[in-house]
């Protein structure tokens, strides 16, 4: 098993934690958007508390390790690797608990270009442990507002992982799916699961709107989030998201493989 010390070294070298590619300017901008309740930053969460910018900055300092100094307004963000490892441990523990019961799960990502492999390995491990990996609403069209206007995508599943595709996409390896922060896909998936009378997930695993949207609807959710996405961390602070792992979510996909091995080993899931 990869040791925490070796994992920490990898996080720093791969820039998954430590000094990351996310700029301080972008993070602060997203915190201000969240404080103003901009839907683009809420990504499906409806905060119970009226978070102001300073409170968000303090929270993100506690959860991610970013600087809590508002005067630090430029440069690169920093994520504390020890917080990342602690959250990965909690993430793996939740997987182990669900696997022990064989409960159904739903897995989805708004970052298929980077994180599909990570989530697909979790889907395989949970399936081998007897968990049903749900695929509700496959092929369903979803209209998502983007900076280019409203665009229609189709909900698809690759190796048990939900993602959005442009209509007609053939899923070449270079284009595994579309990047989105929207909570609409998970709402559609969960709504379809409920309407079918089939099983509902005991746990939703993912990022962006998948985590926040599921948590807002009352489903247990765990996932990954970058330092410029305060919504999942607010959801965790308010009790609607169980675990959020702080890390850079846009590095090369193969850089997440050591994290995959670490989580699967800790959760006692087959690889």
C-alpha cells in the first residue's frame, strides 16, 4: 500500500497539492460570486447560512489550506497536502462502509477529461464488492446554461461513471465528455431513479454539481474539489456533503492513479 508519506510526496510533485495551477485571482473571484449567491458558483447548493466573502476565505483556509489573508490577492493558490490526505482517508472510509453493506451508488463527474479513470476504478471496486453501480436516465437530454448560452447535452455512462456528451459524440478517447459544473445532470439522474421505482443510491460520488446537487437533495455525497470551488466545502460545513477532498482537479489524468490505489487499498476494495 502506498504510504501517506509517499502519497504526500506525489501530491507535491504532481502539483495536486502544495502550489497548484489555480490562481489566487480566480479563487477570490469565485468566493465573491458564491457570497453573492451566483448560481455559477453555488453549483446546486442552497446555503443555509448567509456566507460573506471573509467567512468563505476563512473556511477555505481551514478546509484547503489556502491563505486566509484577503491582502494576498495574486499568484498561485496553495492546498495543504496533509488536509488532502486526511480527506482521502475519510473518503475511503465512507467507501468501505458502503461496500460492507453492498448498497447502491451513483458516480458522476463534470471533469471527465481528468477524473474519469479515478471514478471508473472506484466503480469497478464497489461493483466487485457487491454494490450496484446505478446508471439512471442514460441517454436523457439535459439543457445546460453555459457562457455560450443554453446547450443540450446527453447523459451517458462510461464504465459506470456518469458524464455529459454533446449530441452525436462517439466518445473517442481524446473526448471522453464535456466539462460542466451544473447540478442538472444529477437531478435528472436521481429523478429518473425515483420515477422508475428502482433503487436509489446510498451514496453519490463525484465533483462539482454532482456532489452539491445530490447533497442538496438529501443524498449522502462525497467528492473532490479544487480551491476555487467553495460550494462543496460549504456543503460539508453545513452538513449536506459528507467528505470533500481538496486537490487540483485539472492535472494530467495519470497523476490521479496513486490516489486511486491509495483509496482502494484503504477501503479494502479490489483494483
